[in-house]
C-alpha cells in the first residue's frame, strides 16, 4: 500500500460516513448540530481564502452572509423568485461589495485591515438595522424577516425534515473544499501564499500581490454569500443581529485560527472541535452557565496561538502521517 | 440655538471621556505596536472594580479612583506578563505580530463572558452617589456635572501620562523602546518589562476612564464592546500612538453623537461615525491631523 492509496481510502471512508449519517442519526437535535457544523466549516473555508492564504485578518465576513440571506429572502418573499436564483444573485452582490471593500483596504498592514473590515461590517449592520425600505424592497429594519414555512419543495428551497438541508450543506461543503484544494495548488494559491508570507519579496519577484488578494476576496465573498441563503432557508428567520453580527465574523475567524489558517483541513478540524463545544454547552449549561463556550473558545484560541501558532491541523497531520508510515513499514515487512 | 450650544458643550465633555477611554489603546499601540482588542473589556473590568469599591465602602466615586487605578495597573501589568509576553518572545522578529491581536481578541471573549458568568447579564448602576443626575446651570444651559468631572479628569490624565513619559527615567525607557526596541534593549533596557509597564499604564488609563463613567453609565458585561469599537475609531481618527490625537478624536466622536441628532435620527449618527472612520482610513491612515507619536 502506498501513502496515496491510504489517503484515498481514508477520504472515501470519510465521505461514506458523512453521506450515511442521516440514516443512523434520527434525532433532529443532533442533525441540527451537524448541519450547523458543516455550515460553519463552509464559512470558515471561504474565509480561509483571504484570512488564511492571503495572510490578512478579515473580521467582517458576516456582511456577506447577511447580503446572501437578505437578497434571496427579499427576492423570494416579494417577487416569488426561487431562493436558488436569489442565492446566485446575492452571491454576485456580495462579490461586488467584496471588491469595493478590498480595493482600498488590501494594501493596508495587519491591524488596519482588521479594523477596516470590522468598521465595514458594523457600519452595514447599523444601516440594515435602521432601514425599513430601499425603494420597493422591504428590509424590515430591526425586526428582521420571517420566512413563512408554507411552500415546501426543492424549488422553494424549503423542506419539512432536516435531511435535505443536511445533504445540501454537505455537498456545498465538499464543493468549496475541492475548490480551495484546487486553488491552493494553482498559480493563484502560490501567489497568495507568497504575498502572505513576504509581500515585499513576492512583489520583487513580479507577483501582483494586490491583484491576487483582490481575486481571493472576490471568490471568498461570493462563496460566503451562498451560505447566507442556506442559513436563511434553514432557520427561516433572519435578523441584522444574527446574520450581520460581529460575533459571527469573529466565530468564523476563531474556527479558522484554531484549526489552522491557510490549510485546507484547518477549517474542518476547527469546526469539528469547536462547534460541538458550543452547541453542547449551550444545551446543557446554557441556562445556568451562560457564555461558557465563549470562555472555552477564548482560552483555546490563546493556547493554540501560544503553542501551535499554525493551528491544530499541524500536530494532527503529523500524527496522521506517522501512523500511516508505520502501517506502510509493517505491510512492507 | 441655545440647545445647539448645550449639545456642543456636552459633546465636548463626553468626547473627552471617549478620548480617555482610548488613551490606553494609543499608549499600548505606541510601545507594543499592536492594537489591543481587549481594551474595551479592560474598561469593563475597571467599571466592575469601581462599582464594587464604591458600593462596598460608600466613598465618593473620585476617591475610589485612587484605589481602582493601581488595581488596574497591576491587572494590566500581569496580564501582559503572563499571557502576551510569551508570544512576543516567540515572534521576536515580527514587527507587528498579528498573533498578538488574535490573543487579545481571545482575552476579550474570556473577560466578557467570565464577567457574564460571575455577575450575570443584569444592568447595574450606582444609585446613591453624589454625582448622579447633578446639573450645573449657567443661564439657560444645563451641563451634566459627572461629565464635566470626567472631562477634567481626562485632560489631567492625558497630561499626567505625557509628563510621566517626558520627565521620568522609566518614561524615557518606555519612549526609547517605542522608537526602537532592539537598540533600547542593547542600551540595557529590559524591553519586556517596558511592555508590562506600558500595558499597565494603558490598563490604568482604562480604569480611570471606568471610574469617570460609573457615576452616570450602566455597567454590564458587554459594555466594553461599545467602547472597544469606538476606541478603535478614535485612535485611527486622531492618529495611532498619539495622545493629543486620542483626545481630539474622542471629541470629534462626542460632537457627532451629541450634535448629530439635531439634524437626523440618532441611529444615523452611528453610521456616519463608521463612514468617517473608513474615509480617514482610506485617505489618510495617519489620522485626520497627521499627528505622529507625540510623547
């Protein structure tokens, strides 16, 4: 057995488990937790294109989630357009906004970029919270928008059970992972990496760092907005304080940083570790120990930054490789 | 017209207090070259410290200042020493370590939620203090006494920090480290101890700001977030690392917030603040007045 073969088998096994889970897990609560886990893994993977590969720290990505959620919801409630079409429309609006944000900010150094993205995010949240209508579009300001669960069906992106949502977000996650894998091995990925590590040196080699980052930001905002539509259709209620919130932006960044920014597996590892902590502590301790999961997040984040600044994917993949090498040695003998 | 004058005066007073809340941020940035994302949370901790001192002993809020500020200094000193210093040591050659920003964000989450866990989400305020609701009447203009006291304290604190950096030996060591850490440590300055001191001074400034706020402001676990983001905006408007800039930036925000509602709904003033911030960030990242580090 070669290493590649083992890797492939493990991947197929992983996919097989992921696709068959709803056959065993009948509890709606646990399916809900898994769906949110994939949702966060998806968001973090999209974030990682900018925050990980490009080496800057965006802290306002919830804006794109919000744009995706609001665009598809308004289009479907007021004009009867299928959320699937709204999803694409929202993604393109987010892409344009992402480019507008990126053009002036991407040249900034570390902290300035983080602050600028926070200000963008919060500024847009404040506006959405205070606007009732943009022309004919009803945004509903601070009250948020409720989606009446009347017309279920694939065209309406609305289902009675949780299983369809599970498969939709799983497929979305697999697609976005494949995409980041391909990007990380493309010219763009190498440009981003070089620009993230040593911007001056990369530029001296003739790499257009700003252009590479702009492309990454455009792709990232596009992908993030797609998940926004999914979130709106899954929870059937969107509110500026949930989809545009600073907390959501920070949670995405936390998962990526703990899992390992700039690696394909990092977001998955981060989400696998942190989401259950968050959900389970909310279920079991939510009433008498509020905010416990956020204390754990903060502590884990600090410990990871102190001892594994490249994230938990590094030691985990080292262990994984060692086990495989031992296996190969054994079979060779 | 009289209302406009009253709003302008109140805006300047509240703005000076905003400047005081951002003062620590600018001092810490000046020396450590990182933006302390936990600054609002330190302010929140300071507010709880002040609250408990005042309610437990019943002393005048401004006497509590002399107990709260030293407590906050040591809190900041050891926070930097235990949690942030190891990262500086690990990333010695990085000029502006992004990891430190991330760690202070982690601190923010821990401090806010630990407070929520221990003291609960309810709003607290100090009911029977000498300053609550006190008003100064000059002709037809009403001025809030606690805000006036806060503004005076802000100016005194800013001057005191400036003089400390200019006139004392430790202050000179801090300035030397801020200008060039390598050369400073070659001159026999222990740069990590200077970081601790700078962080302590920044936290003590947040503590002083907290004491000026508690007589008229509600205290709750997430109160820091409001001042956190406001603080970022203030220091960027005024020029990161500048003491005068922090005070001026604070006054600008205070004026927009108090005069703005005369012309538009008060929520829009918030959007204007963010807009102004982004504009300055894009066009003149060195701040509105282009003040460099001035201490």
